[in-house]
C-alpha cells in the first residue's frame, strides 16, 4: 500500500464515488468530522460489526452482549473520571490561529524519525537479500540505533510529562524539537492547555428543571454499570466478558484524516472481568487474541504493530494499541487496556451499591479487575477500505481499479449479470437472485457491456460476478468470475451458492 497523501485522497474520493461514505449534511457544506455511511458503506460497516460480534460473543461461551443507552445518569461520568480527566492537551499557533493536540504534534514528529529508521532497514533488506538479519541490523547500525533511540526518548519524555500533568514540559519539548505548525511552518506557539472532550446536552423540558447530561464518550461505562445485572441474570462466573457496540461522541479538537478521528463514531468494546491479580495474564491473552482476529482478515501481517503505552490512562495498569499502517502511517486502531478495578470501585463509591462477585472457589467476594478491548468501528472501516483499494496494471497495459475487500466483509457478495437484456436472460438472472438473496446480499446489473460491468463491480468490491448467457438456456450453467484473479469458471446454477460458501464462511475466515 502506498504510504502517501495521493493514496489517501484516492480512498476518500473512491468512498464517495462508490457509495461508501458521504460528508454529513453535504448540501449545507457538511459538518466537520461527521460522516454518513452510504448504501455500500452501511453494509461494510455492518459486516465488520458482525465479524467482531461473532468472534467475541459467539466464539466465547463466557462472553455475552448488551446494548446500553447512549444517555446515562450524569454521575456515571463523575465516577469514571471523564468529567475531571477526559482532556486533550491543546496548543494554539499564534500566527495561523490553528489549534492542535500537543501530543499529536509530538507523536507525528517521532513517527517521522521512526520512518527514517524503517527506510534504512528497507534499503538494507534489498542490499543484503536473504542473509539479512533485521534484529541484528537494528541493534548495530549506528544511524538506525540513533533514530530508534531518539524516537523512544521523545515518546518517553512526552508520556512522563503528560502523566505528571506537566504541560509546561510538553510545551518545552515542542520548542526543543523545533516542531512547526504543519500547515504554515510557524513556531509561534501558546502554552499547552487541557480541554474536556465530552459533549453536553440537557434532559427535561423547562430550563429550570433540565438536567445536564453528556453524550457517552465511550460505550464501556454502559457495561460497567450493568456488570451486576448481567452477572446475576446470566449466572456468569468469573472470568466472563460483556461486549457491546454502539455510538460514542467526543468533541475532538483536531478532527482530521477523514473517518479516522470523528466527533460521532462507533466503538466495539468488551470488558473482561477477572480475579484480582490475574489481570496481566488476561491482558496478554487478549492482546494476542485480538491481533489474531485482525490477521484473520488477511490484510498483511506487516501492516500491524503493537505500541505499548508510556502514558497510562487514569484507570489502567497496562495498555497497548494495535496500530495499523494507514495511508498516513502507523496509527492506533484498537486499544487493549488492563483497567484494574478502577471503574467498578468508583461506581460503588458514587452509587453506594456493591458491585462485587462472590467467588465460590475462593469463598470470598471481591470487586473484579477488568481487561478491556476497544476498537473503533469507523477506524476499522478505514483500515479495510484503504488496504483494499488497489490500482493494478494488467497485461494489456490498462489499469484496473479494484477494491480487494476481504470477501466476508464485502457489502455485495455477488452481481448477477445477463449478457444481454433479451432472449430470456434477465428472467434467468432474476431467478438466480431470488434464490441467492436468502443467504447473500446480491444485486442485478444489466447496464453497459459486460466488461464494463465487471470493472464496476471490481471497483465496488464485489467478490463474484455471475454471468448468464445463451449457453445457460441450453445447459443451465453460468460463468462465475472471481474479482481478485479475474479468472472465470463455468458452473451449474445449483452450484453457485455452494461455491460462494467456500469463500464466504465465518468458519473459514475466523478459524484462519
Ligand atoms: N473504552 C476505552 C476507550 O474508549 P480509546 O482509546 O479512547 O479507549 C478506543 O478509544 C478506540 O476507539 C480507539 O482505538 C479508536 O479506534 C476509537 N476511537 C477513539 N476516538 C475516536 C474518534 N474520535 N473517531 C473514531 N474512532 C475513535
């Protein structure tokens, strides 16, 4: 995947052209960092959600799902620490009047240094060929050692300053590194300040009686406040998990990079409740399990890496991100956090209700510890979309734009195409659709020459095209064309569904 701005622009315009994503309220010039999912986008998003849900809930007998409300009692956010501590460190440029997240400016700077090391490594790989030992090279090549050490030093210092709430040192670091406004190059910065990210709203009709509420900034708290309800009604035994997907809202200041950082987005979260003292074992388990889930989609092992947090959130005793190689570089896709007993204890304190589990094996009650996995659905969508979009040069020199979505996630699984709009071929195509649509989202397309239709489906990401031609009338066969290889095969109409199942089966994908 090209790691550049052009590729990213292509992804954004392709998303619009092929009905994946539109800017919200576009006829009014849109709303910054808010997006709508279009006819194909909604399907891809639903399929990613389903892929996650099946692996988390159906494949784990000790995990159940819930769907809690977006609006919650306001004390929830006092207890969780979001009212006091859900802040971003902001810095303004005095010349451009642009506002940035100070930590993002520093991280971007550190990433550039990391990329320099990567470039050296890539060059050496080519130079040394088979005999290349990457680990040894990283430990001994002076330039690479220095780049990696500098990258670490910067991130560690930032983590420490943020952890100590030493915003003056964050500013000092920006000055020392000579970080400039990315848009104007100016280094004329204000001090760094904290800014709360929650959206406020009101409940109630009259101004006097209205209650101040927040739109939830994470779905996790809906799980914590329901911990005992689920445990008791489901007779769950520790360790067990509660999963949920749903909208979250954050008043992001630096909202950019399309659907990477949005103000209204969707999370897929799972809280895993464990015995105190066992949390780090489960933390490692979930790190590994979640990475496997990503790898099962076949989007390239080299496109993922772990990033262990230097600066831990107020609730965590260990945390890591799974980062993905987006067109703008490696960035956080998913977080795995060992959240201790912070949340349940805080809700006990603020609600006055016990949130404990009686462990029959230990014969004692305790507040469980929690390991959380939290992935942004929209971010996953962007990872899938950007990784799948490819321009391929064919043997005849022409370029084919193809969206090589993992077939299990593709919005439309097959397009059924009559070769011509007459001779009874459309009727046969419709019959095929009538049968397939019980199991798959399939579409009918009869417009344009069949070659153009193939290209249209390639660009939309449809894994199969099924063409009905005159031979179909004679022997009940069709051609099935595979998006990725463009190979075609003649099969019986009754075999289509089985053929598709070979490629589109949760069992095959999730057990990869
Ligand atoms: N419950 C823990 C939690 O919310 P987080 O790291 O703040 O942790 C988890 O968010 C995931 O949610 C991130 O890894 C990211 O994928 C997604 N996410 C967070 N903020 C987002 C935003 N503004 N737009 C899109 N996705 C976002």
